[in-house]
C-alpha cells in the first residue's frame, strides 16, 4: 500500500485527529509567567497565617494554575466544548466531595478535640 493510499484510507475511516493548534510564543511565555507569578503568590501566602482561609486560598490558587495549564497547554481552550464540560464536571464533583468531607469533619471536630484533650490529660497524669 502506498503512502497516498494509506492516507486516503485513514481519512475515509474517520480517523481524523482534529486540528493542531500552534500557539504563539507570546501566549506560551505569558502563561509561563502567570504560572510562575502564581507560584510565588502561593509561597508568599503560605507565610501568612490566614486561619480558616489557609486551605481555600491555596486551593483557589491551585485551581487557577490548573485551569491555565488545561486551557493553554492541554489545548482545552481550542478543543470541543464537550471535552471541557467533562473536565469542569470532574472538578465540580471533586469540589463537592471535598466540601462534604469538610462539612462532615466540622460536625465531629468538637468530639475530636475533647478526645485529644483527654488523651493529653491522661499522658500528663502518668
């Protein structure tokens, strides 16, 4: 089979791999700079005590970074919207699962603290 016949056969069978997106250098460098800036922001934010906002701030920054990587480097910004729907739907489910665990943990935190205090008191008493 010749190369031309093979190419015709591949396209006739519907093995289209879609369009390839060659991104401009300024976009790649800008994305890299944004990721580096967000990394510096993450390290800086970790030096401050934000109390209950430590985790949400870190997760927010990480989500922004992951979104940039997916949109630019994984080409989801240029892909079919169905693929983006799958990715963002996955993020939604992960967010929901973490939220439910966080809510559930909050319900039992008082009991956990009391148990830890009792164990500390027992350890100090012996």
